[in-house]
């Protein structure tokens, strides 16, 4: 009887843990200090022709010690080959985060609680459109 109850309890606990986590896309990381990340959610403004962060959504969150920090998986590159997500060496100390205050970092984050509250358990850097060099090939 105990052999049936224990796996069922584990499954229920995992289901609730997953239900309370939240994945937020369209995030721009604006500052990284130690294990604290300041980020905001926004959208592309067609009139200004740039990504604008909604000031009401700017939040500072703590990154969990065992958080996964990786590049985002892409659907296609040259000749339609997909790239898998890869870990970023150095974690939050990597160059991409050290320049976050100068140029915001596009990311998708996963937090322990809904609404972007709680600790960050995963940061996937990259994605979004554009980013190419202007005048390339001209």
C-alpha cells in the first residue's frame, strides 16, 4: 500500500510546484548586481520604433543559487538548423549581463511564484527580432 501512496504524493507535490511557477516572456533585464536582477516587461512601440519597458512592471528579483542560466533555443539558423539552449559560462557574471545597464538584455525568466514574484529559477537569454547590423551588405 505504501508503494502506491508515496509515488502518488510525489506526483501531487510536483504538480503543485509547477502550477505555482511562472514563465514570463518579453522581459528586458536592466541591471544585475550580485544575485539580484532588475527586469521589466514591455513591448515594441511602433511609433518610437523601439522596445519600451512598462515602468509599472520593473521588478528586482533574487536569482536562486541553483538557477539555470542559458541562451534561448532557436527555431532555425543557417539552412533551417535549430539550435538547442546552451548554458552561459560564468552565469550572472558573464559579459552579456555586465553590459545590461548600457543595453538591456532580452530574456525569458521563470520564477517560483506566479506574477513574476519569488526567486528566479531560470533565465533564457536571447530571442526577439532584429539585432542585426544596420547597413550590413550595403
